[in-house]
């Protein structure tokens, strides 16, 4: 999984936000409050499985890196640093 691919999937499904967990699990949502309900985490320390040499951050164990899908032209726009799942 890569951030651009997850963003494309979530955007095509009509979601405003996308999240990546554990290096490669992709999620989409329109409800940021629900996605962030457990609060910040320091566990987003895994690289993306699709691009392990890049500096993309793809969550961690039970932690989601959450991004905004509408920022396609600007690359990955981080919404929150890291959110517990």
C-alpha cells in the first residue's frame, strides 16, 4: 500500500478522509470525529509496505495515520499526526 493509492481508493469511494494502519491497511471515512475518537498516539512509526524506502508514514499497530483526500495536487495532507484505533 502507498499513500497515493489509498487516497485514490478512498476518494473514488467518496470519502473525505483516508487512513493507513500497520503499514498497509487502507480505510476511508467522512467522519473525522469518529475516526479520531480515541485520541493521539505515538505509534505511527511504520513505513508503507508499497514503498518501504520512502518516508511515507503508514500508521502502526492499532494506530492510523489520517489524511485528507481532497489534497491530491498538494500530496498527502496530514489531518492529525497519529490516531489510536
